């Protein structure tokens, strides 16, 4: 199934890139087809069952400190620091 999906993505990408670009040079067509094959390979790898089996990593959040009451906080201004 992975091979089929990768091939399908590569063919569709190659046809779309060639249709949109309108290139006629052999070197440029080779580059576009190579890019399409790379896209197909990437899609096959990302759709593989091994890529989906990884459990999500839990992110540790820092502890939450309760806010101090507003009466305890004293505003400090620049002219008071002299």
C-alpha cells in the first residue's frame, strides 16, 4: 500500500508540475520529475505504519505559582530608586 500511495503521489505531482511549468528542456523536466519522486517518497515514509505508532510525547509544564494579592504588591517607580 505504501508503494502504491508513493507512486500515485509521485505521478500526480510530476503531471501537475509539468503541466503548470510548461518546461520543454530535458534538464528542467528531469529536475521536476526528481522533485515529484522526492514528494512521493516523503509521502510514503510519512504514511508508513511505523511513523504512526509513536506515542505522543507529554510536555511537562512548569508549576503554576498562585498570584500574590494586589494589596501586598507595591509599585516601584524609577524616581524612587535613587
